[in-house]
C-alpha cells in the first residue's frame, strides 16, 4: 500500500491504542489461568499472532463485550507436533519458546524469514545445556524436550524478551529456579511490565537487583485485566506537537511502567535544544526520535546497537529515508548521529522497510513536506488504524493499493 501525505497540521484529540507489550503478557497469563477476561485489545498483527499461538497450544478463547474470555492452556498437555505461527512478532516467538518446552513434545514455531534472522541464542544455549533438541530453519524453529528448573544466567544486553519468556514458564516447573541478569541490564523496563502482569495473575517472583527467585509449582490465578494505553504508539501522535500541531492523547496511564514513557521527557529535551539521548532502555522510540530530531536541528543517540535486530535494521533504514529529506546520518556500533540540515520535500517515494515504526515516523515528517510512502501497510503490525486516526486529526492523505 502507498500512502500520499499532504503538508498539513494535526489538531484534535486521539485515544492511545492499547499497549501491545501489555496485551501480549496479559493474554499469555490469562490463557494459563482457569478463566480470565482481558479488555481493551487491538487487532494488530502481533496480537493476532499471540492469540493464534495460544489456540494452537490448546487455549480456549471467546469474544465478549469489550474483550475476550480466555483460559484452559495447559502447556504440559500441548498437542504433539503442534505448529505455532508467529508471523513477524519477536515477542510472540520469544515468549512462547519456553512454554513450548514445558511439554517435552515436538513443537514448531513458524514465521517470516526476517523474524528468524533475529537471534535466539539464549534459547539455543539453554537447549544445548539441558539436552533439549532445537532445530532452527530459515522460517521456523522446532523444539523437543522438557525445560528443567534450576539456575539460569542471561546477559543483560540482549533482548529482554528472552527473560520474559523464561519468567512465564519457570513458575510452572516443579522445582525452584533462579534467573540472574548479568552485565548492563538494557530494556529493564520491559521486565517491570512482565512482573506487573505476572503479579496481576497471582504469580510471585522475588527480585533482588538483577536476580529473580522463582518458586516452582505455582499456578496462574483468574483475573479481569484491562490493557492500558500504549506509550510507544502515543509517541507518534504526540510527535505532531513538535511539528507545530496541537494533539491531545487520551488513555495514557500516568503511572505506567512502560519504558517508552521516556518520550515525554525526550520531547521536552528536543524543544529545549537538547542534542544527546540514550535509547538503551527504549529502542522502539528510535525511529520517531530520529525523525523529530531531523526537524529540530539534529541530535546524537546512544544505546542503538540492538536496532539492527528489529523488524528492520532501523538505524540504516531511517538513515536511507532521511537522506531523501536532505538529512545526513552517521551510524556507529552503538550510536547514531542525525546531522543538522534543512528538511526538503523528497523527490522520490519513501520506503517503509516492512517496519511499522519506520512508516509512522516518516509519516510525521511528510506532514511538513508532503510526499508518499510505499509499504505503508506495515502499520498493521501494531497500529492498524494509524492512518485513519491521523486523518481524523487533520492530516491530509490518500491511500492507494499497489
């Protein structure tokens, strides 16, 4: 899909979409209970993937007014040779691998080739140590073997999704476990979200600094859970305010644990002329911060190494597209500099790189210059109605099916 955006100013009120991060967690916890109700869900591609994987493992899901009723997932009784389709969702894949290793049965997780270009090294090491079979293909991974309780050590500079996956599964094992995060703990706020969700569904995990103590033989309790607004997607809506707009975003939890709440202070910093930002705990803010800093005279960002393993190589993708606006970037191993320059209207179509956050970030800049984005359908991954929302805010646009 190609979207043509006209020079226009966003004004009005918009509701933040439900948090994708919290929805994944609540759905998994709810499925592991006897019967829970989850409210305020969005039909994004990633959430559809998680729901599909839960069903494939045996969960029962029923639509109710405002949400779903979900229950009856017993990972130990998962169907032999079950196949789970993760689409392009890294969270889904990494959250489910440990759950699949509770049954001892052969289970295959499938998805896009790009998804399986992203690392699974932590699980590969665990499987090797515990004698669990793990076979990785170009678009799948198959596991066969039973996860054991005990001591685990995970480096803090890899995706927190591995840690979350283990925290879902380890409480269901018979013995107690300990999980230690070593080195610098990046994206630690996502583990706060995981612990919050686990606690809401009756799972107790004791934390001392970067060590987690997990009692075995626990059970997930029933809960009614309402997913809060998503800070990472709210950042795109409020981003229009740094481009001359006047947008109020509703549905935000002022006490949220979401690490991407950092955009609030980052935006204030940009407006005050700040030129240096650390993205190590909020890498999903990188595309929108790169775009906004390009408009505000450039900035330097650290903590960017893991941008290579997102839906796209986000630093390189943004550098390629910003160049079409006349803005140069310098990419180093763990930093990105957006150079100062004059924003000009692109003379060729932009490309979304099959990355929802790239598409939304570029949309902000096009509201200042006008232009078109190819591959704009990538927003379905996390924010399916993004373009309808910003159109209602006054952003002029047309959508074309390629």
